[in-house]
């Protein structure tokens, strides 16, 4: 290995380490602050190790109510964005290039619109129709831009779909609905699962749009922002640590199930007679 190669390898190692430190250092500090006896979410000065902030979290009724509100909103957002985003992706990938470019620009425009604008415009429109702020408007406002993520993920998956399978099924007498249910939908399952998970995360963490349409309901992000002004405690860190742990466990379980399913599928194919 030449000197130049060694230098490049060393620089790559430094960059790789710096990237992961930048990515995970805030999470590590946040997790450590959960166990600090200080009443403020900090690791310096360290005032002793404690688990009292988990007890404080359990006793914080407002925190759990806001978390439940966010979960309810995320559930209905997923119910809205998955079918609508999938339909948009199907339409987008079925058009010729020029029309596809125009429709793509229109469909992704909500991603380029500030969340404040989406929140205010949604509130103004629906107030004209006699609908005030609340869970319903939060779902509508969040869905207007989360649909774009679903559309992009499903469209990317559809780009790799072999259209000859669809044509063969239609040629054998299957209806378009049957083709979608038996051929296209199974192919889209990984993208739909990933898009649904992303939609949940985008919904729970959204603040700018939610703030203007929440009415008297208080999702988790709004509650935490309020606590920042009135006095934040490491109980928020405790909740974040639990959510991170649940996410990691869920990801591990999904990966284990996926690998076992793939192994079982390969084994069944090998057992089939030639």
C-alpha cells in the first residue's frame, strides 16, 4: 500500500468516526442526562446517579396524554397517506415523461412549502367551513405533506416493477383489481411498511404545522415546547430514551423476522422439484 493510499484510508477512518460521533453523541448525552440527579436535563455538573426521572415521567399525566394524542394522530395520518400516496405513485409511474415531470413537480410542492404556511392555510380554509382546530385538522394538515414521502417511496419501488407480470396477469383474464391485489400490492409491501413507519415518525415529530391547527388538543411536540418555556426536567429525556429503546428493539425484531422469512422462502424454493 502506497503512502497516498494510507493517507486516504486514514482520512476516511477519521471522517467515518466523526460522522458517527456527530450522529450519536447528542443521543448519548441525552440518555446520560436521564440518570443525572440534576433537575435540569444536563450531564454537567454530575450530581449523582438516579432513576427518579422515570418516576417523574410515570407521574406526568400531561406527558402521557400528549403522547396518546400524538399516537392517535399518527394512526389516522397513516390511514390517510398510505392509500392516497400509493394511488399518486401509481398514477405518476403510469404517465409518459413530460406529464410525469409536471405532475411530479405539483405533487412534491408541499415538501417545499414551510410548515407554518401549511398550518395557517389549513386552519384558515377549514374555519371557513366551520371546522375548528383539533385532531381532525392536525391529521389533514400533516397528511398534506407526509403524502409526498409515501408517494416518493412507493414510486421508487414501482420503478423496479416488471410490467410484464402485470401484462401477463391481464392476458390470463385477471381484472385490474385482482392484478393490483395479487401482483402489485405484494411487490409494494416493503415500501408500504417503510413509508408507514416514516409517516408515523414524521407525524409524531412535527411541530410547525401542528402548532397552528391543534386547537385545544396538545400533541407531544407542543407539550414539550411548552415545558421548555415553563421548566423542562429530565423526565422528557426519560421518555426519549424509552422511545429510542423501543425503536431499536422494533428494528432488530423486524430484521430478524425478515431474515428468517427470506431463509424460509429460499429453503422452500430449493425443496421444490426441478
